[in-house]
C-alpha cells in the first residue's frame, strides 16, 4: 500500500488526468456492508464505490454510489479517511487511479441480506450487475478484494469511538 494522501495535502495532489474513484465503508450497528457479484464470484467481496463523475464532489459521489449499489438511503455525512493514488496493475487492471476513501454511517433499518441491481456499472458494460449485499461484524476478520480493505482498521477505530485516523 502506498502513502495515503489526506484532503488538503496539496504537495501530494495526484495528477488531474487520473480516473477518480470513491470507496465507501458503510457501517451500521457495528457492522460493515459488503457485497459479492452474483454472476462473478471471483470478483471477491467488495465495498460500495465507483467513478466520480466529471465536476462531482467526491463526498457526493460517495453518497451517490452508496445509494446506487445498495438501494439504501439515510446516510450520515461522509467522512474522508484517506486519498491515495493506486496502481491497479497488481489487481489485473492496467490503470492508476486517484482514490478517495470515505466512512459513511447508515441510519436506517438494517436488513441482514438482500440483492440489488447496479444499473450503471462502472466497468463499461451495458448490462446491469446483480449484487448480493450483507453486513459483516466489524469485530470479525473481513477479507475484502483488492484495495477495498486498505483502510478497514481506521474504520474499526472510528466505529469503536477512537476517531484518530492514522
């Protein structure tokens, strides 16, 4: 994992031509919302996220992606955990991205497991993608795909009342 870039760290601002993406750690009652691709199990367990649209504020993109991928609404204001330039080559994608990691609290009624269609997939496909969503307790081991899990420990600290982001 490379060095995290925090908001306002102008000396470490990544090039503006990189695709910008958000990763959303969505929590509720001590659990993290994750999903699996129903048709592509090898995609691994992931957290909501996606591409930031042109001119879109990253925090607003985090909320939009959370809504689109989960079908839920009723979120807290996103808290920026880290901003990082990531080379996706080790994960099978020849691309470098500018990634924004947010923590968002879900304040609604929690359902244990459900399916949701992603109508606007960011992988370039024209077909909707079916996700199987479920909550995992933050106090258990959670294995996430690729760069999704890089800041999970910071989320655990935030949810346990230790709001230091290091």
